[in-house]
């Protein structure tokens, strides 16, 4: 094999790896995605207790019958938006999850039913969703329940439960404790599910929450693609140009005959401005495509 | 304990029982097409263990007739699946009724496309790739531009989803008629089945319906998942039809005959009703009928239809190869450019009539060939009926999230590059959305196999998919690579070559990997694993 052919292969491989890794992290990295402002405000707010409501929750939880759990779900929904009931609503979440040892699927179903029952309060205004996501991590300790949670993420009935599950599953996986993930396959599967869940979500807050979950799971670059799938950032364009310059230098050393008819010829001939134009070429509002434009 | 107590049986429980009893047999390595050992004995013992007569056994019978299909399906479902698999692989002989071609291949092909089908001596002859699978393969002259044989992974799931969507659409129609009659004025409703939109329907007070705005399904609202144009409802009709048209094997299947007059339930729980739907008729009128005049009658006993239907209904769903950031990015872009509008990723099935689900995924630690490992999960309810026979094992019929099917069960017009010529000079313009599971293994592409790779078949999309195809072509090349990486990770696999929790790989086997590579060996789940199929 001639040396130039080898060089060509190396150049192409380097280019491919370089470009792909522009947005393809090797492993999950720290989440640097800005949180929605409203969410940040919620998390820093303080709430007052309502002892009567909390006592009622405690009593219903103590009895623990199915009818009591239904009452708890109703209370959770009815108290939505009442700042004095935030602690009581959190107690409802705790009560639902208390059954996780005897019946984890049932506990999850109860929790989702409570969240879905609250149709009035939007997710961005609900300070218990993030709490539920954190507490629900305790459900995912077995591989079977983690898979079950992924199923529920894809079949979620509301954006609030969808976002809660995305946050909870990704948080659990990122913790690493009790999360067995040979060959990173379960992480990647969760990433794929988050993409599906993001597509299913209609609420901006839910989409942002899922993007944060994606950042936690697959890294911020993948999350950026999720948020704006067809955009290529100026940084990426600059990186592409840098890569291309490197390739050009290497290709220039190759005999022309070896380049002819190969992708290398095109790369050599491309002008930087043409490259930028190609990358930044506006599409016909792809996110307004008829993906969910059913009548 | 009440002998009729119902309980769920798990794979480990059944496997442990078989192992404890010393009954675990080595994998029966099964290639794509097989002869049987009574016909072609050999030192390796390669082939089907039972003769055709033994496979027929006591014919259909009932759940109290040992060695009948009704008995085996009810009490030994893993055996029923494997028997169906062996029949799928069996190379039929002329003495068993194989052939001739439809009217020896002479006649009016405009009205009978099977004249162009030719003959193959086994189902696996056309559906045999990858190795040992009910996969894809042949290309037949049933259309002027030919048709490729699709893979049959997940066939039962497709039947069930199609049937559930049909029920949903018809319920919407019936409710609209009721409302129109109650209100005394026309009612127009949106037609949704699962997450797919099928247009609108207008019901009138006189009970009539205007279906002119129905999209992607016939006016009868029956989703027909099988064949590219969407023409067949059930696995059973597909089986009986293919035995006849492609193999010259005529079944007098009484069940399909009975379905012409009213509802019948097949052994897999599919309800066929000729008073509501057009149900295909079997080629032979009864067990004495010999339409092809080859001197053989009852060429495919009804019990054999039962087994093959049971096998294909329970056949594994496709697998997934390595998932990574590139495949996830591809999944995101796939959705962003509108592919998922028709290639719906996941569908929740309300009632799963299968007896097991098998997940086959990338697992280099446990996989051997292709680094794939399969995990079987039985979805059975077990009941002792007090008859003294083995317990009855029936599907649990839970709901089931079908992941990664990428189909909407609707016909679409993909533009002139996909249109298909018919022998009568007409064009077929609408085709069912092809489920993309397994697509990474099944080149060439398109119903006619005209597209040589995934990139080309995407570019070939037009018509309703023109905008998505344009988006795809407008992508920066690495974004297209992500989409292709994602699609290429959707794979098929050979069950006899895929290590599983039923038979893991064993590298200590001195003959590894010819032996000890593991397989999806359902034989360990038989009531009597020593009785090979």
C-alpha cells in the first residue's frame, strides 16, 4: 500500500472522529445547562407549614388503604398552587413512595396518578415535581424497575409526570450508586428515551427539564442538539474549519491522482465560506415540520 | 392448594426445574432450511428431529388430546413455538405435496399474482436471513418490478397492533353513528388509532357513513398490516396463503372456512370474522380436496397451520446493537426532520397475546456471535385444571410497550419513485409504513429492493415524505451519519446463534464456538426437554 493512501485513510478517519466528537462526548459530563429561571426561583423559595393538612396526610398514609391513597391523590391535586400546602403535598409524595418495598410498580403508579390528577398547576409553578423526582430515585434500584420507569417515561400521560420521570431516572443514573451499566448501554438507552420523551412533550418547561436530563445523561453537547437539533453553533463551525484546515494541509501533500474521485478531493476544493454557508444554511423551519401537525 | 390457582411462571423457575430434573438438552442448532432426520440421518444429528407425520401428531384435537396442536399450544407452548419454527424451516418434499406452481405458472397473472411467485421448498427459503431466523431474503415476480420478502420478526406484535387500531377506529365510527342518530344531524369525527391520525369520517342520522376523507386505511377501517400494500389481516391467513402460493402446499384450514360465516378465534387469540372483514379462503375445501391435482390431499394439516401461526405470532422482536451518543443523536435528528411522523417509535399494546417477550441487545460481556445477548421473559399465567395433564399455560395478556417499531400502521404515498407497476397496467401508489426495526440488517431496501442502502432509500422518499427527505438531504453530512448510525443499530439476529438466558455461551466447551456459543434455546422450556423437536 502506498504511503499516501495510508495518509488519506488517516486523514479521513481523523476528520470523521474530529467532527463527530464535536458534539459527541465520550461520557456524561457535568450539567452546565442553565435552569429555567422560574424553576430556580421555586427552588429557593421558602414555604410555610400547614399542620392540619400535614396531619391529615399522615393519618391517611397511616391507614394506607387503596381508598386512602386515592384521597391522598385528590388532596395533592386540590392543594396545587397553595403555598401553605407544599409540605403536605410533599408528604403525599412520601406516602406514595413508602410502598416501594412491597410494591414498587404500585408505588410508582400511585405517584404518577397524583401528579397527573393535578391538571391546574403547571409544572413550572409546581415546587413538588423536582422533589418527587429526587424521592422517586429510590424506586430505580433494580434493573427491572429502571426499565419499568423508562416505559412509563415513554407512556407518560402529562408533561409533569414525563418531566418528573426524566429528571428522576437521569438523576439516579448520574448518581451511579446501584446503577449497573455494562458497556454504557443503559445510559444510552435512557438517552434515546429522553429524545422520545422530548418529542412527546409540548410544554416548554417540560422540554427544558428533559434537556437538562439529557445533559446529565449524555452530556451537554447532546442536550444542545436535543434543544435545537438542526442548528450548528458558531463554535462548531469554527471547529469544523479548524479541522478542515488540518486536513487540507495533509491532503495537499498527497498526489492529485490519489485524491481524485474521493471525498478528499471535495474537502480540498471546498472554500471556507462555502463550508460555513453549507453548515449554516437555513432549513425551511424544520421544527415547524408537520411532525405533530395532525389536525 | 386449589389446583386451579393461577400463578405466573418465570424463566428461571422453568429453567431451574428442567436443570434439576437433568433434562436440559444441548441447543438444537437449526440452520435456515432443514431436512428431517428420518429423511436424512447424519452423524451430526443436524436437522428436524420429528418426521412430518410426527409433527402433525393427533392433529388439532383439544386440550385433553395429547399430541394435538390444541393440547401442545395450551400445555407446552414453548414446544408449540419450536414445532412451528421447525415447520417454517422444513424442506417439503413432492411426496408431501410440495408444488406444483399455481397452474404450472401459466395463466392470467393480472388476476392471480401467485403465477409469478415460483416455488420454494421451505418458508425459510425466502425468509431465511440472517442465518437461522424467520428473516428476509427472496425476491419474487409477483409484481412486474418484483417484491422482496420482508423479515418476519415481530409479526405477531404487528397483527395485534393492527387489530387494536382497527377496534379503536371502528369504535369511533360506531359512536359517531350513535351521536348522529341521537342528534338528528351529521357528525364528523377525527379518526385516531393509537397515535396515528387516519383522517375524518362523517356519520349521518340514517346510519350511513361518508369515508371519503378517511386516510391510509380502507373504508372498512380494518388495518391490514401484512404485505407492502397492506392487504392481509392476520398471521394465519398469511401462513395459509404463503404455503399455497409460494410452495404449492394446500391447506383445508377449517378455521378460515368457519371464519367466513362468523367470528372464530385462532389458537393465538386472534378473532377473525368474515361477516365484518374480508377473510381469505383456504385453497382446499376439505381434507379430501386436491385442487392442484398432485395426488396429495390435506397437504398442510390444520394442526401445522396452528403451529406456524403460533410460532410467527410469538416470534421475537428485532434486536438492537450498540447504543451510544451517535445513535442517540441520530434518533434526535430522525425525529427533527420528521421521519418519526410516520415511523412512530413506540406503541403501547393494550393486550399482549404472546407467551413471552425476548429482548435482544448489545452485550459484549455475555454475547458471543455479534456481541448480542437475548433475555427471554415469559408472560404466562399457569393454571392446573385438575385434569392430570400438564398445567395450562396461557398468555398473561398484560399491556406491553412495543419499543422501537417505527411504524404507524397506515398507508402513505411516497411519490413516484416508490410507486409500483401492476400486471394489469395500473399503479399501486400507497404502501404501509415499513416498520424500521431490524432495518440495519435488511439491505437492499424498499418493497422492491431497489435501494441499495439506507442513505439511498431515504433519499428515494417523496410524496408525503418529500419534506422529510428534503430535510435529510439538507443536513450536514455528519448529521446524516448520525441518522444512519441510529438506523444501523436496529438489527436482526439468528436465534440459534444468539446466546441468551436460556442457553448462555460457554467458552469452556472444547469445540467452542462451533458448540457452546449459546442460543435462544426454547427447548429448555419444554415440559419434557429430552423430547427434541
